[in-house]
């Protein structure tokens, strides 16, 4: 093969690898061929990305066994993404027998490298007792690690734990702090909790206007519980003026989103809201 052809192949593989490492989907036949080439050559990140395509069925037919094969290759080379994904496969029993102990092991390996999703999932392992002895204090430790990197789900869990006094002393102000951080980044669950904090004056002075704001923000993001709360706000004039039309609209949205109490509300108040 001529040097010119080798140079062209190298440039193609280089830019494909850049897309792979940055997490961009590259589904063309040529890019998939390049990805497989890199994986076969032993590139751990390429192996993790190829496994992901098999795992999710993106650009390739979904094949959990093939996904696990490549996750394992990647994880054994110490790639944090490969470790975390292998842990996910063991947790859900996708392509391998479900094994919480091995799931926790690989989550720990990823977390030990400072990989935020690994820290988050290891926090879950200790919170629920998946594959390890349940330990709220250790769960807090790993959630704080992940939250320190902006992981919104970990931030929301920390808000929950400070509100409930699990693994830490109950502290509504700190709970509010974590809910606000997560909600400001768009976490759907956190918007509900933050609204409740403003509504009940928990960890922050009562402010119905802000409670309404966070209900509206969560509802616009598609959260059925926020949609229910927003319908409630419009029905009762909480932080806004009474508007039965908007109350009905958001209750219907919440019910369509699977939130059953919204359907019950619509039934009980059909004389006012209409059928």
C-alpha cells in the first residue's frame, strides 16, 4: 500500500476516533467499519463505544451479548466508561446473568477513576444495598463525589437524604441547596421538590410565586407531577390567578403522562372543570 493511501486511512481513522471519544454518533458504514477496526486493535474507548451501539441498537442491531463482550474488553483495560457500562449490564441482566455484586464491583472501578456516573451508581448501590451492605453514609459520600461534578441525579438524591436525615443529620437548608442546584440544571424530580420547599417554607422562606415558577418549569419539561402541581396552582390560585381552563389543561397533561391522581382530580372536580 502506498504512503498516500496509508495517510488517507490514518486521517480518516483519526477523525472518526475524535468523534468516538467525544461521544458523537457515527453511524455511516465507513465510520462503523473504522470504529470496529479501532476496537479490534485494542482501543479501549472504541471498544466501549462499539459496545454502546450494540447495547442501544444504534447503527447496529441490538445485541446485548456483543455489547457485553466489548464492554468487558474495554473494562479490563481500565476504561471508566467500559467499566460503568459493564456494571449496568450486570445490574439489569442484559447479555449476562443479573449480578448485583459484579455490578457494584464495576461501578466501584469506574467511580475510583472519578467517573461521575460510576460514582452516582455506586451511591445507588450503597443507598439500596445492591451488591453491598446498605450504608447511607457511604451513599452520601459517593453522591457528593458525583454531585461535585454536576451530576444532577446525585444532587437530587443528596437533597432527599438531607431532607430525610439518611446518612447525615437532617438539614432542610442543605436539602434545599442540592434541590436548587439540580433543578437549575433541569433535573425533573428536583423541580418538584424545590417547588414543595417554597410552598411549605422548608429550608427557605415560603414563597408561593417561586413555588408556581418551579411547577411551571417542571411542567414545561414534561414532568407529570409538576403538571399536576401546576394544575393545582391554577385551580386554587396558588402563586397565580385562578384559571380553570389552564387547571384542566395541565391536569389532563399529567394524566396522559401517567400520573393517576390527576385523573381522580378531574373526576372529582368535573362540575367545575367540565367533562
